[in-house]
């Protein structure tokens, strides 16, 4: 994953001439910095993504990096639809997994930024999914949220496996905002 781009690389991504990118940079519309002692310009990934979004340009190869990926595991239709309403499709891509097995396959294939495990599938399976994700070093930084059902109480299991837990019924807007905050924090550290 590239973090700094040259004007030539930005030109290829935007499908414009390098001179156009230089003009965007010099006018202050595209933020970045100059290499000390030369005229070469460098544009950090986050500034390029912000520029492309602000100007309605396609993200191209940066789309996977720019969009947050959420994996919903075992959630019921009500939870899925309320979360879908609250999370923008421009910023997040939501994938669904019905079982622990499916969750493992999906996690390996899409490398989600956030995994939401719904305890409606059963406490044991939900905990097993969370613990398996935490054991895999590839998912150390993945935001993991547990949705506890009414009959689940916090006692009897280690909550530190999860980044956060919410008890049902929950405020979907609050959950969506928390996901946005935690994922953006994670993406800045990456």
C-alpha cells in the first residue's frame, strides 16, 4: 500500500497530464509537500483521496484503500437494515456473513476494517469468531464490535476481545458513528 505519490503517479491515477497535477498542487487545491533542495512534489495518500472525493473524481485503484470495509456476522435483518441506513455507501462497503465459517472466509478475502459480531447467532459461536480473529495477527488492528442480545450479560466472557460492545436494542446512529470513528482512527495509524 503506497502512502506517498509523485505528480507522475497522481497523473496516471487521475488520467491527466503531470503538468495538470503540478497546477493543482501549486494552486493549493491538492495538498502535499516539496522535497527539500528540489522542485519535486509529493502527495500523501490521504490528501489525494480527499482531493478525488471533493472533486467527484473516480478513486480507481485507491478505492479499496479509501472505503472502509465492514463485515456483519450473523446479524438479523433489522440490524442489517438499520446499519445500512446509517452508514454511507460512499464511505463504507458492507459485507454479510451468516456463520463463523463464512466470516472466516470473508475476513481473509476482504480484510475488513471492522467486524460486527451479532450474538443472536449464539454466544459460543460469536465468541469463537471474535477469538479466532484476534489470534490471527493480520487482524490485530481490526475493529471488533459485539452486539449483545438481551439475554447476554457481560459476565462469563472476556470483553477485552472486542473493541466495543453494544446491547440490543441499540441506537443505530450511535453504532454507525462509533464505527466511523474507530475505523478512521485505524486508517490513520496504518
